[in-house]
């Protein structure tokens, strides 16, 4: 499975059916064009003097280091959320439906 990044401000357009999922996502591999390597691992220790980050996947030297903590959601903890909400990123079965189809909203196309 290809690692993707979603442009979160565009989720609104996805929910109301004005954009498709392919229009708001990009493969993380595109970062390599800019000389950026994406490593998905847990950080165990950072050696700032020698500029090495020690991760669950090994040790990596760095010039610049960005640590993105990410986000975890727990829709099952909110009563009724899974049944009534539309989250096209988390709910694959909802991903091809607009919010208007799922939650009964009226979608207006603005010209």
C-alpha cells in the first residue's frame, strides 16, 4: 500500500462531493524530489551533538529533523459518531459517498 498524505483543509470539499479523494492526496514519495526522506518509526533518542536520531528502525544522521507526531482518532468513543458522521479518510466504506448522501445534508453547487 502506497503511503499518502492528505491535504486536510480540502476534506470539506471531499465531504460535500466537490472533490474526489485523488484530488486531495499525494504520495509521500514526492518528498524525495526535494531531498526529503520520510521515515515512519518511533523515536527512541536524539543525539543533537552528533546529529543522529535513533529510531525503532535504526539510527539516521540528519541535517534537519522534523518530528511529526500525527494524530489518532477514536470515533468509537463518541456515541453515535460512527453511525451518523462521515469521515472519508477513516471510513473506507463511506469514502466514495458525499456527506449529503450519508448524513442527509443538502449540497448546493455554487457557480
